[in-house]
């Protein structure tokens, strides 16, 4: 296939990125790719440390899709081997090591979700155990000799833990080495990661040089702030929008973000052209468009990406029905539980709360209702009813679920 000019590609591919190391090398790789009619190999590694992806993960996936649409290939590395250690980046303590079974189950769901964004025909999906599990101890010693302890302690997370006398496992030092070795194994031209992954991405560049390969270009992408507008998006913090969540939930969560987050979400979470986003933001700034209407456009775009335009329209209609007319949504997810069903467990299992501690907090604050009545106790248990009646559980203003106890 023929490629668009290197200059055209460069303009598209550098939008909404944090840093490119180095810009000159990226330009050179693009020019050589066009001249030789040879696609670039774009690497992204993901450790299957949890079963679901959210729109924060999707920021880099949409960038990869841009590369694919311009004719390049994505090498998606599922870190079944590195995932058993866990990336120490940003950690204040040692991670709990996952079992092989946990990692592989999470990897299975990742594969399904990744292709909501990526083009499967231009994606090579591999597990890094294919090469890392086959290294001899002599190979590991050679790999470890490429890095000094002083260099490793330049990482802020390791330095803080050492300073605070918090344990650092020797195996954690091997994580960036293994991620770097992945780049050698797949002969990556470019590697992608969030800004906090910079140390690991640079490790790939260093090791490729040491092993006689041309170093990859490192693309760092912005970290998406969660829906609460404070910490980065995380399922454990409950401030996330999941890729596979029901349309109504995605729409409602998008509508809950603060107005000052709209630009970030438009640019990083949707695939709208920059010119169109600029027009929307200018209309909001001038008063021509109400921020609520802009946010509704944002919510529609996000739902449509993962569920289609019809589902986006229906989610918007349901939102209007619930919040502008004060009615319950016409459609809710239905769940069955064995009697007795504790309200805290029900909230977590239905996705109405991210954790039991958060469920308890919401109940104590009076933010949970069953059939319109405020729940007064965290110990409440739902019992099987003789007539098979269902219950409507509501959390806050936006979350509903239909519950049947059998």
C-alpha cells in the first residue's frame, strides 16, 4: 500500500501526545517508512492486572488506531510473564503477585476489549512469556548487567520506598529490564505508554542499542484524570468509565464530569477532529452553546464509540427522562441474588459501587435507595418475596439496577 507523506502523518500522529523521544528520530523513521513502503512496528505492552479496560486505557489505544489507519502495524504485548511481577511504577509498596491463572483470565477479556478500538487485521497480539520464559539464567545475568543500581534508584517510586525504608523486591528491578527486552524481541520501532512509563520506555531504547538494534522512539501519552477530577482514572478509585459498561452508565458518568474537564475528555477520549472540538469549545466560551449541551455531545460520542450511535441516542433519551423529567430509566440491568442478599454485596456485584467500603460510605451518607426508600443500615438484607417482586436499587442520581432475590 502507499503511505501518505511523512509530513502529513507527522501532523496527525503527534497531536495530543505528551512527549516524543526523540522528535528527530520519529521524523526519520516516518520518512524511511514512506521511502521503503514499509510499515512501522508500534509496540504497546499491557499487563493483565485487572479484568476490565476503561477510557483512560483507551487514550493510547486511539493513538495506535491512528497509526493503523495510516498503514502501520501494532504489536500488542500481553504481559502474562511481566504481569506475574506487576509494574512497580507509581507504587508505594510491593505489588501482590498474580497467579498464572489470574493473569491468563484477565488476558482473555483484554483481547475482547482491545478490538473495540484496534483493527484486528493490523494487530499482532503476542504474550511475552514466548521469549521471557525461555531465557537461561546466563541470559538474565547478561540482561541485568546492562543496568546499574544507581540508575534504577533514579526512579522516583524506588527512591521514595528506599528513603522511607519500605521493602523493594529484587524481582521488581527486573520489571523494566523485561519490558525493555520485549522491545528487542519484537523489534519495535515505536513504543507507547503513559507519561509515568517514561523510565520503562527509555529502558527499551537503551537495551535495543546494547543488543545491536536501532532504538525505538518513545511516545508518552497524557494520563486521563478520573471523573471526580482529582486522581488519575482508576477502577479501584471508582472514578472510571469502563469500555464495556452499559450505555446508560457510560453516558451518565460522562455527564457527571466537571465542565473544566470537557476539553481534556473531548481531545483524549473521543475521535472527533481537532477542528470540530475547537468549534465546540469556542461556542461554549462565547456563550453560544450551554456547557450542558456540549457535555451531552461528549457523552454521545463516548457511548457511540463502544456501543454504536443508536445506543448513544437511547442513552441520551434515558438520561433526559431520569434527570430532566424526574423519572426512572425505562431500561435497567437486571440481576438475581440468592436470599438473603446483603445490600453492600449487592451494590458491588451490580457495579453500583466499586468496593464494599465505598458501598458502606454511600449508605451511611444516605445516597442509596431501594424502591424509593432510603437505606438506613449497611447490614440490610434483601429477602426472597412470595410474589417474586423485583426491587429497584438506586445509588445517587444516576445509577439504577433491577434486583430479584430468589
